C-alpha cells in the first residue's frame, strides 16, 4: 500500500510539473505574439503639407522615407526638405539628413547637416548646423548647437540661435530686443 501512495504522489508531482511547464511556455508565446504585433509603417517619398488659417498651402515637408512605430507618437524622416509656398519675399529652402515630426506638436526637429538657404538677389543667406528645431507655421528656428551663418559673404559662428525667417531676412530674437540682419 505504501508503494501505491508513493507512486500516486510521484504521478501527481509529474502532472503538476507538466502543467506548470505548459503554462510558462504558453505565457512566453503570448508575450512573443504581443511583441510581434508592434507595427512599423513606412512610406517612401512622403509629403506633409501645412496650411494657414485661410486654408491656403504655406509649406511642404518632403522626405525620401518616413516611418512611424506604434510605440511612440512621432514620424521619423530621412533626407528631409522643407519648402515654403509663398511669393518672392520668402524663398527659404531647408534640408537635413534626418528629422522627426511629433504628434500634437508644431515642431519639426532636424538633425544632421541642416542647411537653411535663401537665394534672394539682395542678400543671400545660409545657415548651417547639426541640430535645429523649426516651427514651420511661424517660421521660427532654434538650436543650442554650433551654428554657422553666412550673410552677403560674411560668416558668423556661434553656439545657438533663436530667430524668425521672414521676408528673406533672418530676424534674431533675444530676451531684450529683436535684431534684423539683411
């Protein structure tokens, strides 16, 4: 009789161990399925348009490749360019290697070889940096990284810039006054 109970206990132990092993394997498979459900959406030659309050197109953000993941609220951009639809008073062209658009934000973050060019006949301007935050609606730019600004063949190098791009001019902003350079 003692042999019968020991065999029964051993059999119950094996059944319990098998059940625990089954549950843990099933849990790992469930976690794998959840991780594989995270989707990455990718678009080649993506265009994002901005409009003013009247509904007129004001700018276009073009990217060779744009992708978005479920895990965050941003669109990651490769080979980015920003062009404004406006008259001859505003001919700014902005480009960079990479960029990001964030959900519920008007900010476009550009990184890697950021170049802002204005080919105005009266005063061509070039701004170069490695990082830039831009509000395309208000045409404001800001960075705390090294910046190289070329105005009429004169070069200024600084750390950081806070300015507005208007009427083919760079309007620098400080905490005290606004300074304009043409």
